[in-house]
C-alpha cells in the first residue's frame, strides 16, 4: 500500500498534477489523497475515474501518507512540509522554500535522480520552472562534454506569475485588440487604461505588445530573484558549485511555456552534429531543428506537452567550445507539476 498526497490539489499546478496522474496508464499508488486549505475542504475532484473529497490541511491529513507533493506558497510549504516529514511522508516540494537548503536535494530526475536517496530532512525540492525548462538539455550536454560556463536569456510566460498574470495578459490583449496601437509611445498603456484595467499590473508595465526585461523581485546589484535562481539552482542540480552563470530574465506576452536562449561553454571541443545526437537520444527531449524549413521550438507548439523541445543548435562563431541553442518547456507541466510527480515516482521505484 503506497499513499500519495497532493497538497494544494485545487490550485493551478495541483490541477495539472491530477491531469498527469490521470494520463498515466498505471500508477503505483493504492490511494491518492487530496489536501488543500480549509476553504477548499469538502470539494470533490475526479482522480483516475473516481470522486475524491478534498480534506483540509492538518497534521492528521498526513496519517499513512508515503509521499506528499506540495504545490503551495513558500510560507505554507515551509511550515507544513516538515510536518509531513515528521508524520513519516517524504515531502516533494514545488515551492522555493527549500531549494537552496544544503540538507534538501534539488532534483531533476533526468539529471540527478540519485539525489532522491539523500534527504536528511525528509524533503526533496523541485527547481524553479525557468531552470527546469533548460535542465534536461543541459544535463545531457554536461554528461557528454562537461559544462564550464552558461549565459542565458529567458522569455518567460505570463503564467509564471500565477493566475493573476494569465488574467492580466488576457485582459490587456482584449484591451488592445483592433485598436491599431503600438505605433506611438504610450498608446498601448492608454488603450489598457481606457479599458478600465487597474494600474497595479503584476508586471509593472504593459505586457501586451511588449517585452519586459524583469521577472521576479529585485535583489542586490540590480539582479532579479529569477536570474539568481537560474544561477544558483543550475549549480546545485548539476553539482557544479563554481559554474559561471549569467542570466537575463524577460517576461513576454505568452500565456504558458517558457523559452530560453542558451549559450553554453564546455571543457573541450563540441560540435553541432554530436550535440544533436545527444539531444535526440534523450527520451524527455524533442529535437526540432530544421531552420531552413522554419521548424524550431516555439511556445504555441510546446504548450501542454511534457518534453523539453530544443532547436536552433549552433556552434558559436567567436567562442571556442561553445554551443548556442533555443529551448521551450511548458512551465506548468515539466516546469512544475510533471517534475514533481516524476520525483514521486522515482521514490517508489527506488
């Protein structure tokens, strides 16, 4: 008997977790328990063809649970993941509460699955969705060539800011559609204001017909929290504490699926053909790299998909031992729900 709990089951990522479980031909769980805030308790959700009642988050909710997947805000995870562990469950947390804790492994199963067995606190952390969007590709290349330095520019979807971000982008698109704006400074903002949208956007400035070179919150020396997550989490996942990393995180008017332009330098010579073979050999990577036919990864082709899509693979012209490529990954699936669930399955297999 193996019991899985989904904490935050009624949220956006929790719903995707249920979709992923429903799509599996078989699952290793004798029971799937749904846990959420007291205001959601009593709701009934369908899981694998059965109605399951949501129970309120409490210590008693973890009785008999073997693995508890958390999709909750940082503060909730920080309080309740240790409680789950005290009750005998292994907590797999999707928040940022434990990612840089030295006693909590940060796991991407394709890259460092062995780390699930080294969990002194009984907690395993899931990386940030931006880092995850590129990690399957980077892990495969690192195993083959040895990664030395990384420069990335992310193009992050509105859903990375939660449902509020999705709703705001959709409202802004409706406000500017058919208005002929985008040709004069300020006309996009004027159209959005004329539609009655509040000025306190989660993005700070209009996102429709725009790109915003800022994602996350401001940190020291002008860096954002998202940019520092890419740096620090990549180092921890790959086991490269001194990896040189620089990131610029940009919000773009896409609903779901993050994209990343990657500039990766390796210990020795690397070539496009071999890199493409490495990518093509990975079960969780889809190589789409036919630029002459205009075939390359884009968010509209990747949204709703489990794999990482990779294309535009090039050998850098002016930087030795360096590849440039483009990556797309659905930030709500592989970037959150799917990786968390794959960790849970890895625990059962182990």
